[in-house]
C-alpha cells in the first residue's frame, strides 16, 4: 500500500529510518492516521529521538490492544502530538503473552505514568523502570486483567470483594 | 510524630492489598523529602483521606494527602470508584448501541461525547455527513460546552465560599436543558447524534429557544464578571493557587482549559478542525499564569466564544437532509421505516448488525470536549462490533496533573484546585 504522508510525517519517517534503520518494522496508514511499528527494545530511544529532535513534545495517550494471537499478543500504542508541526503519529510496539514487558517512557514524558498504569491494569503488560506501577482502576486485590479477550463480559463471580448490604455488625 | 510507618496506624478492613499499596506508594513519593524534628508541635504530620464520598471532590475522587501542618507535603490520587468498564462493554456492542454509554461518561456534556464517538466511527467507516447535521452538531456541542462550564463555574465558586452563585449558574443550565429537550427530546443524556448525521431535525421551536438564550445569556455572563472579576475573596482564593507552570504543562500532559491556562493554545477545533469548525470564526483564549484564576478567565472567555460560534452556526445553517441517505451506513428516517418494507428491513439490520467498518482498519479521532481532547481510537475486525475501542478521556489526563500540582499547596485550597481542574469522574474512571 502506498503511503500518502504529509511533509512533516515524511520528515519524521525519514529521520527515524535514518537513525534507527533496523528498529522500524513497518509504517502504514489507516483511515488517514499514520502508524509506525517499532521493535520493543528501542521504544525509549526512539521516543527520546522523537521528542528531542522531531518535536513530538506532547504525549496524548498510551493504550493497549489485545490482538489475541499466539505470537506477540499484546500491542502498546503511543499517541504522540507535535505542536509545532501540527502532526499526530502513533507508535506501536508488540510483546509476547508469556511475560509482556515494555520499557517505561516516564523518563521521556512524565505523563506516561498514569497511562502505563492503565495499560498494566487492563492488560497486565508491565513496564520496566516505571516509578509507581500499581493498578489504577481496579483494586490491587483483583487478580485478573479485564480488557484481555478471555475475561468474560459479566466478570468473574467472587473475584472482587463487595461491601455488605447490611450495616456492620461489629 | 514521625510518619515513617503509616500502615501500622491504619487498619484497613476493605481491599486490604489495595490500601496497603496506596499508602506504600504515598510513603515512597519524593523519598528525598527531609524528616522534620519531632518536638515542634507546628510540624505535626498527618495523613488525611479525602473522599471518595466528599461533596467537594466532584464525584468519587479519593485523595490521600500527607499534611505537614496545613501544607500538603505529598499526595496520591486513588481513582476507579466509578469504573464500569465501558471499553469492555463497547467491544460487545454495535457502534450505535454503545452511544448511550458515552452520554454517561462525561455526564455534564453528553452531546460532545456522542459527537466524538460518531465522528470516529464515520472516519473509520467513511460515512459522509450532511452539512446541516454538522451544523446542528456544532450547536449541540457548544451548548454542551456552555452547560459544562456553567457547572464548573457554579461549583468552583461554591468551593471558594459563595453558595448562592451556584443557584444562578444552574438557572442558566436549566435553560440549556430545556433547549436540549427541544432539540433531542431528552434533557440530560441526549444521545442525539447518530452515525451519519443526527436523530432528528432541529425545529423552529428549538431554534427560537436557542436564539432567545443567545440574547439573554451574554447579559448573565456580564453579571458573573461583575460579581467575580473585582471580588477580593475570589481573587485571594484563586490567584497563585494550584499553579501549573508553562514548562510543566506539556510534561504532565495537561489538556483543555487547564493547558490553555498555562499558555499553550492547543485546541483540537483549531489544530485538527472537524465538523465545520474551520468555517466559523472564534478565538482560542489562553493565559500565561497557569493558576486557578487563569483557568477561570480561559473558561469564561470560552463561553463567549461558544456564543459566537452558535450565532454563526444559526446564521449559516443550510437546508437539506440531516442524515446520510444510505441505508447501509445510517438509520433510515422514521417515515421510511413506518411506510416501506425496505425501510423496516434496513432499520432492523442497522439495529442488529449496525455499520461494519473494513477489517483491520484503525482510526483515531479527537474532538475538543469542554474538558479537553476527547479522542476515540477504534480498531475494527470487520464485524459490527469494535475489536478495540479506546477512549482518551480528558478528565483522566487532567487528574494526573492534579496529582502533580497539589504538592506544596494548602489543604484548604485542595477543593478549589480540584474545582479549577474540573474533572468528571464518570469519564476519568471509564
């Protein structure tokens, strides 16, 4: 598929392929948005490069996707915004089901803190060097990762302690 | 008193592991902070749990504050008390079926949420939207923005000590509810937008009510300005409070009025125009101070700009259809459903399967909701249900800013700062 990149995005892609020739897996477009899939181990260095050299100073969001495949099951997507060039680009990394681990980008953008906690809470992807990796929506006592595809829509009975309906006895 | 071991003093009975980790995380925050001398009573430290059931936290936000006298030494936010798993629900519903859930995300501006979902689905499935529908959506979004800002204004001023003000802003919100009732048939959770257009055309009665509101509301805004702009108490409570420095704003990921109050004119309506926002004139108000007062000015000016936008929309409102006339992409009109066989079949199919974007397609579309950038990422697997739907909620992003700016503030200012950041927990907790 041929790409229809704007000038800024073309500069971004060129710069990345120049500096990280063996770390870029693919660049593709869908519905007008540009996605760059990279090697998982290069995420911090590529993010630092994007922020410092290419002015992607604003991290809008990080989220996970459960691809539900046997290999490289989880995907973590970084939604980056360049205010100077008015461009949005999505970085994607993939990780295995057995021990999903990605390097944390909190050292690059400190707002990654909560976003990564959300990915961890919902998918169980852990982030190396994260300052405070706790669950964010679910309580710590909860054992499951609810946005994984195998988690049932109705939840698992007994998986979460619920308050009693009668006033406390003691 | 030293607080080296909070946990031995707190006896949690519920979600014990969760409480343990939260207190541990509070203890670990800024571990470089100096220990104060024990003997001085002025340096008494305590841990204060604020919320989740607290009237000033705008919902079910829980703050764990470690106080040194009256100063917040460090704090941690605990959210998730309103977590309903809407993203999981979305994966099991058709796109149109999911829309009422978006009403309940940011329940102060349901219209913007509907539009955010619809524009994202239209982008991924390539559905055209008639011009008239786009203008109606813009009117709805801007009314929702005024309504949301009015609630923020009322509660924030109430947090600062003026109770009666709350009633005045709610008087105006009531009028917006009445207008929404006339536009959509619902006062609160409107669900008026549809994929490919809007549910029904805007009536003369509704247009009249909007015009009437546009006439009366600027006068009310003037009164608010008169009351607050030179108000000593209001200034003392807000000036220099909860400062988000310009250099930190992007680093902490602030969005919406919180970011614009710190000097960045990032408004999705201007940066990535959607609907017909590039056809109307409006300014993006910004301030440099980054304190609560700056956020007040930004939101007040935004209300003025919203009025301008609505007036232009009403003047430009073209004639024409309000929903795309392709039964494979959008619901047919009710006339067709009631009086023709095809219409009924299509209506049934839209309800049953809904619109199916191409397999493997992905898209992200953001709108500028009253709280900031509200984005929907959709990944399709070719069926009527999204494979993954992610909501980039502005309140969630802004709450993280709150956790960063609360350190070092006075405990009495906490409620004002929460009010100034204006989070909605229904949206932050998803």
